C-alpha cells in the first residue's frame, strides 16, 4: 500500500492532513479502540467535523481512495 498512499498524499497533501499511527504503540490505544482498528492497513477518512466518512481495511486501489477523498475535500 505504500506506493498508493504516497500517490494519494502527493495528490491531496495541500487539501488534507494525513496521520499514520503505530497501532502497536500503547499511546494510540484510545484511537485504535475509537476507530475499531481490527486489520492492517486500516484507513479512516474523517469529515471536517471529525465524524467518520469512510473506513477501509486491507488493500485499497488508488482510484477508490482518490475518488472518495476528492468527494470529501470538495
């Protein structure tokens, strides 16, 4: 997924924040529970009000992520 995430970041870095958490680090336990992380990779797309817009678990094609993010930022 690294190349896909890099490409999505390149395309949208001026329009949104990307945050990556190490789910094995205890400091992120609250977020792991809050977003019900049960697989890796686990993507949570948040709206501006921080409500969950979409969740993806596992490999996600670039076009699916990019299209959904484009909808969120417009």
